[in-house]
C-alpha cells in the first residue's frame, strides 16, 4: 500500500528553503552571512507550528493523540537519512580525518545517533562560532537532537493538558492549552536570555533555551485561521516578515546573543509569514515562494542540512588547503545533489512506500535498535580507545618522572649516549598523542582546579596550584595561549623544589601581547574577547605586588597582522616592560619548532619502526619569532629568555621522536609526557637564579 504525501503549504516550503540556504551560506561564507545560523530558529518555529497543528487535528478527529503512531511517523521521516549521513561521516572520520581529531568526531557521531548531541556540546561549553580550526563532522546535528527531544516531549505535554482539562468544553481546553504554551514560551525565553549572559556557549545548544521557539510555532497553530479578506489586508506584514527574516541573516552575528532576545527577530518574522499565510493577490509573493527551484529546495532541505557540514569539514583534509570560493560553490552543488538523491532513494521510500504500513511498535523497535547500534557502538568504541590511551598516558607519565637518562628530553639534557633516541620505542605510545590534552587534563585527570578568570564577557581558564597559601617563596603567574599551557604541568611539577604557588591564565589562540592588531585563525575567543582578556590580565599582573615571577609563552609565529605581516614583537615588549618596571622577574619560553603535519598521521604514514620519522629541516621547522625579537630588544637581567630548540633539533633537522617517545601532541604542541620529562632541568638555571637573587634582597 502506498501512502499519499499530504499537501504542503508553499510558503512553509519556501521558509524551509530559505532556512537551509541561510545555514549553508553561514557555514561556507560566515563573513558574508554572519547571522545565517538563524535558519535553525526558522526550522524550530516551523516544526512547532506543523507538529502542533497535526496533533490538534488528530485530537479533534479521534478524541485522542496516539503517541506511538506519532513517534513512529517521526522515526520514519527522520532516522533513515540521519543515520545514513552519520554512517558516512563515521567512515570519513576513520579514513580521511587525522587521528588527532578522529576520536572527538566519532564520539559526537555516537551522541548524534542517540539524539543527545546538544547536551553533550552544552556540557563541554563548546563555542559553536569558534570552530574554524576544529570543526567536527556532525556538530550541526545538535539542532536535530533538540528537534527529536521536542518530538518526544511535545505530544506528551499536549496529552497531559487535554487529560487534565478533559471535563472542560473543547473551546476552554484550547484556552488552557494557549495558557500552557504561553507559560512555556515565557519561561524558556527568560531562561534563554539568562543563559546567554551566564553561559553563552552552553545556552546555544540547550533544549530549555530553545523550547520557546517551538512554543511560538505551537501558539500559531492554536490561533484562528486568517480569513482571505484579512489576509489581503495583512499582506504588508508578510512582506515585513520576509524582509525581517532576510535581514536577520546579515544583521545578527555570533555575538548577538541567540537564543535570547535577539532570536525574536527571525522568530517573529517566521510567525508573520506562517500566521498570515499566502494571499491570492498579484502583490503576494506566491510567484517567488512558489517558484519551482524554491519549492524543490524546500523539499530537500532536511537532507541538504544533513549533508552540507560533513562535506565542508572533510574537504580541506582531502584538498590539503583551506577552501577556495570556487570549491565552496562545488560543495554547495554536491550538497544539493546528495540531498536530492537521499530524498528520492532513502526518505521517500521509507515514508511513502510499503514500509509506511509497518506497525508503530515495529518501527519504534527498529529505530531504537538502529540508534543503539550506531550510537552505542561508536561511543563504546571511543570509550575503549580512551581507556587504552589512559593506560598509555599513565605509563608515559610514570617514565617521565622516573625513567632513565634516554627517556624523552633527558636523552638530550642528560648528555647520555642514546643511539635509539629517534626511534619510537613502542607504537602504542602514539595512542596518547590524539587524546593528550596539553591544557593539563590528560588521561581524564584534572591536574589543576580551574575556575573562570572573572573577566566580563570572556571565558577562559584560571588555575591555581603549587605549595599551600602562606608557604610559598615565590608567587608565579603563568599567562599565555595553548603553547604556554603545554608547559604548565611541568612547571607545576617544580613547585615544591622552589616553593612556588602558581596561578595560570590561559586563553587558546590569544596572544599575551599588548599589540591589539595581532590575529590568529581559529582562536577560541573573538578578537574583541581576546583583547579584553589580555589587556586586563597583563595590567592586573603588573599591578599585583604579590606576584614575583611571570612565565609566558605563545604560538608566536601564528599571530600576524590582518595583511599577513609578521609580528615585530613590540606588543610583547610593552607587556614585559610593565612587569619588569613593577619589579617582577619575567621568564619567556620561546615557541617550539613545528612539524609539517600532525605527528600520529606522519609517523603512521612513514612507519612506526622507521628511524627518525617525520624529521624536518631545522630552517623550515624553526623560524625567528616575535618573542625572540622582543627579548633581543630588552636589556634587563630580570628578563630570562629560554629556548629549547636544541632539545628538539640538531644542527640540521628537528625531530618528532626524541628519547624514543613522541615529542609532540600534534604538529606544534609538545606532549605532556615530553615536557614532564624535562624534570628539574626545566627553567634551570633561570628559577634557581631568581630564587637566589630574591633571597639576597
């Protein structure tokens, strides 16, 4: 038996087309459509309207809402295409993505299959708008997770309202439902606005902060239909709705505060278009919204949304460079082709073919099995991989503390004869690198108790460690980006030796310099947030008389001016001078050489048994940095410049394997185990000199 497709409103299909186009444009050209992400808000309002309309119609016709049948229809509609793209994404993660990011991708695919990805991302406080350098294949599935949670809970809410008001007249029941949905809308919107201020990264993904958008659509479904006469009179409002919706893609951006008050612009615009509907008038937009390409894009909007992001993420890895404009156009075309094929051969056969007659129980059982197999399998696999990585990490950390003279950095620092220093001792050591969180939480162990820096509008890490308060000989402040972070555990390990109490300030991709014009691609904070953070902290450290020593470092050569000009180091000089004039000692750890590609992929490609794999000519791996330029310009005995290039490089080449272990976590961050293997040679004689000089004051 073939189930006929129900008629669709042309304006709603046009809304779907515009919504998915906005999202894709935002992901391909964020600089031109910074607010294109509001396409998701449009989808939420449309879903709220359509689903509520359907459930109300069923209640009116049969006197009840069949939950099982409703959920089965949703599963048939959404799961086949979603799981197909997830399986393809898993294959891409295995065979295309570098190992350094593979585990995160597979875990997110697992959460997406279980439709809880939004809460996983909210729990990580992932910044959806700061993913240039670390996008995962299915991060866009967060919105599908929110939708599925809506589909699960919304009919239950309606059933509960109808049950509790069952003794009331039908018209009164509708009023009760209006009140209930209005309360949901108000509570969720207020929560969204609060969450945007308190935890903006998490708020973006929270179902509780998005429920008001569905409720807005639901309230539309409860409103009396607009008559043809009034539809003509209200036609200007439809134009205003479309204009407001179009403008939202360009006037909103990542800092607008969606899903708080700012989201009212696309939500109200969508409500105007849906609520008034299409008028039969020459000035109506039917010729535009009903245009065949627009309707076709609306038809494939779901699959287009699914396919576009994995293609955007994987393409640079396949091409070996950032996407060019022409390549982005090709991705858009491929997205539309894949979406059309998916609708024709996956979505429609399941929705309207023989499978549509399958009993709801069987559909739901099959859906649960498929979700569990894909989601549980991937999450279980990543959990096992993480446990193996934890064991490898623990072994490396133990050897870093107590291993012999040929382990890690000691192979160079100890002066011992270590002929196998550049031969990987154990291929399993590579398992530590992709999960080695150089920020200091390696192996799932939180090595520092971290809290927020407390700077308004900036999310970063402030960590305090070392000897107990009151017992310190030195108060030490560490400030920098992830290239300082990779040293902090090793510095922390010296706290007892020198009586240090250490406060660490970290913000990834944010240079500890007072030059406001330096930029880096893919930083975890916006340029404005980064400037607020560094300008505030650099001056606070200078003005804090309790701080004796400042240790700083940065991925120096990654920071450049907008025109690509290298950093001359003047911003570092200005910051260091503030600290030096305040009577502090300043230790600058110069940036380390870089590999040509992430260490795991390179070593596996060349062979784990290869002697000195992935070595790189010194003059390519190591270039002069802004840190060096600044240090050379300051003549002050309280400035201590530390360069560990010779630990990683000889006269000709720089090595990826040193002391028989991976020296790097990726292509530019040293591994925690390697930095820990410096032991008491780290910052010696600098710290020893500082302690002696301060004791003599």
